């Protein structure tokens, strides 16, 4: 499916030169510095902190990504030593700042999925000792919440008993899931909250480090002077931006889009629940396409501005790939939690169902990307 995302006959695109690239980079550098000032004025990144601080951190990441992407796509027009030194530092900063938010979003996604799968509005709190241990011992499910050892476990979605006729017992599958869902939720919350806390500390250390100050100094210089090559101001940007589109097209062409049309991918489920904790081999090419799509979108921003005609559909495709990444990482987190030693069978069962649910979300995101990609008005083909 060979598609060109930039029309080579478009005179508007061909008229854009290195001067526009310099203006774009100066604007992004100014955004970066403005976000940094706001970030410092609001006290920096705080776990669950001020909305202004969170927004400033997001804008820092946004600006850093766009500067780094432009340095990559248009590197023949920029001083090579300068760009190759700054680009990996911006990638380091963006990657460091995203982790805390990523863990928070992953936990929220997994808990919502557990609630949906078990038919509950919210998972009940577990005994403190159980949360601290990460699981309850076998047989403790009946005693949790103060119930006697001989009392049958009450489903998480059961309404309060009113003294009327006895309620019908839930289906065995739903019953097994509700028994383990609360313990699985407590285990995931413990693991991902710990990871988020560590990411928060890492971000604070990074923003106070000499490495970050060196990056900020380089971006401050970029806001006033862009180190273009001597011929860059009059050089058209279209060929380099078109090359980014071609790399994206080739990567998409290598994806198994026909497989993405199937609702169930048993191989993905088997690999995810295996003892091997390595990333799923099916996901790598899709993550690469997501990065290439981002580079392509940012190249279009340089040429056409943020509201170019095809950007809305490119954004839809990008959102599908973001969903793919989120579901893939959530499935991996559920599988990792299922490998925790000494968890009860009910907890392991709930985590297995959760993992399968997220792998289904992966397949749904791939199919959504396929539909969005094939609908794009891309000009010449």
C-alpha cells in the first residue's frame, strides 16, 4: 500500500525553506523556556500536585519532542555537531518526564478494566496486611473484610442484603474473577504506585541536575539563534519532509494489517503469560510506526502549520497507536504482576483475565489504525 503523504507538486510545500525551520525551532524553544519558568514558579513536579505544574511538565515534553524530531528530520540543514549533541539530550528529558504520568495512567487503566470485567463500580479496600504483602494467603479470601472462615465469599458487585429472598449465585467465571479482582487491584496498585514514586523522584533529580541545566542553556540559545548550515536558509524543506513520509509508508507496509483485522490473537496471549518477561515481539513494529508517524506529523507542522488539511486524520491514526502502546504496556504490567510469588489462584486468574482483556485492546487499536490509515486523503499514490 504505497502512499505519499506529501504531494511533490504542492507549490506551497516546495516554497518552504530553511528560514521556516529556523522560525519553527525558535518558537518551540520559546515554548520550552516559558514552560520551564512556569514549572519553577509552581514548585516543580509534585505527585498529584498543582495543575499548573502538571501542564508545564507536559508542555516541556511537548516542546522537547518537537525540537528533537525536527533536528532528526532536517538534520542536513543544521550544524551536525550541535544537533547530534542536543537531540539525544532532549529525548532523555522527554522520556524521563513522561514516566510518572505513564505509571499513573497505566494504573488507572488497569483498575478500570478490573472494575469492568468484575462488574463492579469500584474495588473494595483490602486489609492493610494483605496490601503490604501484595497478596492474601490461600483461603484468606473468605475472611477478608471481617467475614468468618466459614462464610461464602460475597461477589464484589453484590448489593446490600435486605433480608429478602436469597440472591442467585453468580456464574462461576464471574465469581472467580470477583474473588481475585480486589487482590489483583491491590497488587497492581502497590507495584505501580511504587514505580510512579520512583519515577517522580527520578524526574525531580533530573530537573535539578547539571545535565538538565546544560540542555536548558542550549535551548535558550536556540530561542535566539538557530545554527543552520550556510545553504540552509534558501533550501526547500519539502524533500526532507517527504522522506519522513516515505519512511512511515514503508514501515506501515511491513505491518501485518490483515492480521489486525482479526479480533483474537492467540499467539499474543500465549507469549504475554509465558515466564519470559521480554517485550512482546509483535508489538515492536507497531511502536516503531508510532514514532515514525509522530516524526511525519511534526514535519508537516514545519511545512504547513499545526492545522494542515490531513492532520486531523493523521491524528486519528496516531491516537490508535497511542491506544496500542497503552494497552500493550498495561498487558505487560498485568503479566508481570501475575508472576509475583505466592499469590492466590484467584488473584492469578483475575490478572490472567486482565492480561487477555488488554491484549484484545491491542488488537482493537491495530484494527482502528488500519481503518484510519486507509481513509487518509494523501494526494498522489
